[in-house]
C-alpha cells in the first residue's frame, strides 16, 4: 500500500520565466562558464522551480537504474523503478537478493535481505516498506546485491549525491512522458559544461536552492544577478565540504517557492459548468455543455515574524509577484513526492495507479496539481494582532 500521511507538508510553486536569460552565462564553476540554454522563440518558461533546477530527472549515470547498471558484476537488464503498488522494485535477468548495508534506507527494503521473485524471464525484488518522501541524501545509503547460486556481489549507489526526491533519483533523462518539457535544467547545463555528472541541484524541504557537487570541480562565482537572486543566493554563501563533496545552500528562499511549515488547514474543490441553454416554449430547456472548470480552494497558515519561519514578505514580494491572476501555479499536495496527481478512475490497463509520473494515492489527494491562480486580492491580517501566522485562502484552477 502507498504511504498514507493525513497531514503532509505541501508546496505552492509558480512558473519560472527566464526567457531573457537565453544563452546567458549564469555562473562560473572554477574556471568554467555555465550558460543557460539558447531558447527558441517562445521557449524559456519552466513549469516551476523544481523543473528549472533539475527538470525532475537525473542524469542517466546518476539515476538509480544507471548506477546499478554501472556497478553490476553479474546479470543484465537491471532496472530500478516504482511498481503499480507504489513500491520500489529492482529487476534483473538473474536471480539475486538485495540487502540494506548502509545506515539509511530511502528505497524501503528494510533490515533483512529481500529475495527476487521470478516474473516471466526476469527476477524482481520488491521493497517491503514505503520509500521515503522528501529530500534524498544518498551519503549514507548503500544496498548490496548478491547473486543467488553464484559468488558475484556488488553495491550501489556509488555516486552519493543529494537529490530532489526518490522519484527524481529513479527518473532518468531518457524518460519520455508528459513531464518531458524539452528544456535543459540548471543541473544539466552545469553537468555538461563541467563534463561531469557529479553535480546535483534541488529545492530543499524548506524552499531553498541546494547544489551538491564534487569539490574538485570548483565552487560557484555568480555572473547573472537575476538568476542568483531568483534562486535566493547572495553570492556570499560558503559551501560545506564532506567526503570529497561540497554542498551550497542559498541564504534566502527561492523566488516563486512557498513551502509553509504546517500542513494546509482545508482543501476542497469547486466546479463550474459552462453551457449554453435555451428555454423551450411549453416548458423545459435545451442545453449545449461547453465544459467544466475545477478549482482547488486552499486555506493555510502563512508563517510570519514570530513563527518557525518568516514568510510574510517572501509571500508578498517573491511569490505573489509571480502568481498574479492567470499565472501558472503548481500545488504539491504532499511535498517530497513530485509526481502528478491522478484520480483513481483514471487508472486503466495502460495507466497504473502508481508510476514515475503519477500517484493516485487517496484518489489523487497527493501528488502535484497543475493549475492557474485565480485569486486577485488577499488580505493578510494577523489574527489578534500577534505576528505569528496569517490565514490565507487561494484559489487555483486546474489545468
């Protein structure tokens, strides 16, 4: 069964328009310039900050499948993915066992060895526990895979990066689905410029930008003030270094990213039916249904001055300016799982309830809802005058 969390952390992320940064040098890593892609006419608008920094995917060699395939000492056809029951699976053409041998267990295989089971011509090992939602740090993660009936053995992952989440770890750049927008992320142009995959960009669980990279590749010097400011960096940050890797985290939260410290208070749907109707002589009507508009009405508490995190001015100056009426806003109903939301009734023989693109948990109450902001005015009044939190209600029309 999928993870069921009745009060998950959520996020509201706006679209990111960087069309004016086409081919612009955004920073220098060591002595190497890193430039944004050259956008064709109309290109350069990213769905949100997650897509801007990592496109919700990993370089092929950094992905879970890529790392197993690179490390293997036996078998072929290795693959790591999520099955229709929302559990992580490892597949090969050779029988094997998989054991958690590191401290952390983000994939959910538990403390005992998990044996693969024959499935057609393949063998599949299925995790016994839920995979971990939220930011993925592979530093202390190691799994040992042993050949059954043989002496071969190997471990993975070998590249210990800090990644957006488990689904991004498993979703490689060769994936072709509805989230393949065809725009290179900051992570990709950074890796290509340095000819190294030992670089990862992500948005942290509290809304900051994070870059994790092999220390010998060099630190960042910003060339584009706009991109630096958009990602929340000041230019004065100092990376921390451990085990040959460095981690750089922005001082401020990313523009267009709002991740409150508390779950939302309420979320319900409002549906508007559009039609053309005419009254008939003698009574009754004829109608021509045009379409239905589904809107999420979301009520939550905005963190303020005396709370865990002061998002009051971030909300007004660095979020709402990108979320005016009609602008794109993605509602991550459960932060740490960046897949799209799927209604249970949308599952078919060709569309599983869970995969690397969709989650149908609780009939689509988790996962990412894609929408447009339709709230045009907000009164950000402190209850009882105490500057701790502010109740906010926004309406997002589903795309």
